[in-house]
C-alpha cells in the first residue's frame, strides 16, 4: 500500500539519483564541459584568488651573478554569493489516495511530476547560463490591448511561465507579481498574460517569478555590464573579455582572427564556440562555400559537428543571433555547496502538506554559482547581423 511514508522514501532512495543525473548531464554541451566543484565554497559564498600575470619567475643570468628575488604574483580576489536554485513537485491528496493500492499508478503519477520538473529545470538552467544574473526575460514596450503586450523580444519558451514585472515606468518603480504567460506571438513580438494588468508597466522588465537578481552569473555578465564579481571592468582589464566588431559581415577569416588573437595575447586556448542556430547555419555555409569538408564527432552529443580550426561550434537557443562567443571551458566552474538534494524538514520528511491545500509538495534544492576564473581569456564577435 502506498503511504506518505513510503512515497517519501521512494523520492529519496530511487528518484534523486536519476533526477540529478538528468539535470547534470543533459543541459547543454557548455554545461557538460564546465567543472563542478565545492572546493571554493566558504559558507554562503564562493571565494577564490586568481593570479594576474605569470611571467618573471624564471630569468637567464650570469654564472656569478646574484640569484633573482622571488617574483611577487599579483592576486585578484573573486567573491560571489551562492545562488539558491529550487524545483518543486506537487501531488494532490486525491491523486495519492487513488493510487494507494497500485504501486504502478503511483509510479506513473510521480514520473509525470518528475518529467515536468526536469524539463522546466533544464530549460531554466540552460537559459541562466547565457543570462547576466538579473533574470531579465524581455522588456515590455507598451500595451497592445486587454492582456496583450508588445515586448522587445518574444520567445516561444515564455508560454506557461510564471512571471513578475519590475522596473521604472515614468520615473515610478512598479512591480506586479503572479502573472502567467498564456500565449506568445514570436513574429509580432507580443505576449499575453492570464489577466489584464491594471498597472502601467510599459518600459519595465519581465522576470521569472521570484528571480530578480537571483540567478546564476552567466555568460551575459561576462560579456556585458560594467562590473563583474564586484570589480569594475574599466579599472581591472583582467575581468574584461576581448570583443571584436564584425561590422555586419561574417567571414571565416574573422573567426580565425579571434582564435589566434586569444592564443597570442591572452594565452587562452579557446575550445568551444557558442552561437544561435541561425548563426551556426551561417558558419556552416561559410565552410561549405570554401569547400571544406568536416567529419568530426562531437564528444558531448555523439553527433557530427562543424568546426573552425578544430574548435567545435555549438548552437544554443538562448544565445542571441547578433554574436558569437569564444570560450575556454577550463576557465569556468560551477561552484556548488551540494548537488541537487531534497529539502527536508526537521524530521527528515520530504513530502509536506501545502498550507491550506489538500496536496503535498517536495522541493529539490541546489546552492551554486557559475564562476569564470579568467574573463579576459574569453572573446566575443558581435554586430554580426
């Protein structure tokens, strides 16, 4: 017989490992290549020191000359708070009772909840990898009619998202919580909420619910913004990646130029190129036009992959069309206090009754932050289109 107690045990003993494996191995090629470690986690923060400059320790001297003094490395400190990542499943008491005498029915019930959780978690994690940590999805430009709003960039994956609106409108800060996106018109750049919003929210921003400034510090923060990990990029070039203007003209020479420049000037061996699907097709066309045949198997996906100077090119739906990112994945680390775990109460229970509802919920949790140990070793080719 299925009870709350053995359902709790099933989640802990059988589902956790399977869910963790899917969330860790099937996000994206970039995420798969990034190191995961708890070595630099101290309390609630990630802390590490990096060396800026690495020459001067070895010199050539005369036979009877004084020995050189020890070279003093210049250290830079990186400190960032761990981000709180949550995922919750919910099972109604009615559904649980209906499957009480059938273990198969219970398994199907939990599997359906887990599939939804995994799909949502994977997409949001993948999105955060390209974000700047703010959680911004898009800017709301104006109201079209009823619950329909014009936005600067509508994406198909917005449908069904639970979102908040926050930002300044006419000099006044507005925030609206608890909206669901029910429809998206990608071509027309409009979104439809589940209800009409009475507040004036033009020129404010859309965020996943509860995520304002709480997301992972992704590639958007590396290649955008004025500060990184508390350092001003203008004051400390180590935290500023290399950028090159494509001047709306993409060619293979520019791609190779970036790769050569990074190795020559920053001793950075780029091992992954990231772009949108549209941009990857453009790169593939360049290679085809030059009659170069690529027959390489992708270590992360097992499929064929196009390469530039033997560097694989990966497409990601969360990478904007107007840029190509060149990264050395060895410089990145997902610093985590723990891997995905169930949130337990004082008695060790996972399933807890939802206050005021005839339902039980269980929450997966992970405390982590993505850190780039050498931002200047990454590059971006922008203004492609």
